[in-house]
C-alpha cells in the first residue's frame, strides 16, 4: 500500500497548460482504469475532478482532463486560471480492493 | 441534496478509543459504498477504510487493521468508524466520503479532527 508518486509542486502562468503526473504500479494505476483526481483548496474538503481516468463529474469544466499510459496517470489543466491554485491529489483502486492516494501536488499560478 | 456530516472527533490519549459518525442525507446509504479518508496536519490524504454497498465487504489500510472498524446503520443512514488503541500518528482530520465508482469519491463531509496526545 505505498502511496502513488506525484511531483510536490508544479506551476504555470494564466492561460497556459500544466500536467500533473501520478505514478503507481501494475497493482493499482496500471492494472485498473480506476484513477481519480481531486483538488483541495485550503481549509476545505477535497473535490472530485476526474474519475475512471478520463471522466468528469457534472459541473467540472472541460479544462480539466485525465489520461493514463501504463503505470502513470496524468491530469492536464488547460487555460490555467488563478482560482486553479490548489493542492491536487490522484488516487487509484488497487488489486487488494483498497484505495491509495498520491502524495499531492501544489499548483501555483504565477 | 447530498450531505455528509461527521462528528465524534476530539482529543484522546494514546491507547484510548474514539468513535466517529458520518450522518448521510439526500441519498440512501445502502446503495453506495462509503469511505473514511484522513489527513494529518499539513500532510496529504490517506485512505483509511471502506464498506461496500452490500454492508459486508470491508477493507482497511494496513496501519489500522485490527484497530479500526467501519460499520453502518442503514436505519439511521449513518456510517461509523470505531477507533481503538489509538496512536499519536492517528492524529488527523477524518473525512467520510461517498463512492460513486470504484473508489471515486464524489461527496465528502467537512471532516472531524482527532488528536491523539498524552
């Protein structure tokens, strides 16, 4: 049950695109199309952005997109906005029927 | 609308027990899996446990196995987390969350703080 690996921080300017990676193993990310992404503004509970690798819940802008290749999933945020500044977490269902989160990535909008 | 409200957090000494509750409204608990996720101060999210919609299948992170128990009372639409033999490293905000699809958590409560300290 090792945490998924995310970069501690990423940054970008308004209007640019940024991508956050999430690396696991064949027992979690690589073995299932069950990767989710969340953002957590300071002092609030996490909010679901992406589920099932590529799906957006209703209300999530299409600026947010997900993908996966092998054991690495990615979240891309296009048209970066100031309000996107937040902590972002990935998670995956695992072969032991548990869930594992990534360590989190702090996005700074320059 | 869907709402999750946690309660039961507080300060407790190492080795003691605490029981958390998560009252759900706006949906029927028995049709969804439910999870507990925690976040230590200044740290990232850590999945703790879940209970499937069948009410029987339950899974835990290794660090709490044998100490924590997740359960639910469908008549009260409430999920519980019984925490025994608490350790300092269990200090965290504990969130309950609803599972919309194989570990994708679409609704979260506001969290309840558990502090384990002597």
